[in-house]
């Protein structure tokens, strides 16, 4: 080994280039490049409307806030309690473990944010937790 070279590891990439690997892993009956029609069909299957479907309207999202986070877990708990239908299946199904987890997360948020919330945030979180605790107790009584 020459004196000017450092002792250590030499890394050699023996993988195929990304184009060669893509050709080998791609099924033979598919075209090499996914066409626009295929992208749109894929977006329709998943419900995701991204860059592939430029004609779709933008989906407006609510402003990110503490209350939107709290409401997310509140909604998840209501789904688990069977109060509202699941947003994907539109079926009302009870999953008390899911509901308990969401309620517990809200409890953790309440404990960890104590003294750092506005009065509106604190009141909303307390009201939602109270409501969920009552619904959870009621759901535990029913068979």
C-alpha cells in the first residue's frame, strides 16, 4: 500500500445501476414508463389526488393548530366508541381499545400542556375528555 493512501475500508458499489435494476424488477407485460393514464387510474384507486391529476381541485386543509390535533384524537375515539361511522368504510363499528388509546392520548396532551394553553384550548380539551369518558363508560356497560 502506498504511503499517501489512508488505511481503511474501500467501498465498491456492486449493485446494478438504477435503470438496470428497474428493468429486472419490472414485470415484462408492463411498459417501461408508467403513462399518465396509469398514474390517474392509480390516483383514483387510492383516493390520492396529487400531481398526476392536474385537473382536480385543491383539497383545502384546516389550519394546523392544537385544537385540530385534539379534534383528530376526539374523532378517532368517537369512531372507536361507535358514535360515528369510520371515515373510510362508512360503517359504525366499536373498537374500545382504539377509543381508549385515543382518550389516553388526549389525557397525556392535557397533562403535558398544562399551563401552556389558552383558556379556549383548555376548555375545549377538558370538555372533549369529559364527553369521551362518559361515552366510554356507557359503551363498557353495553354488550
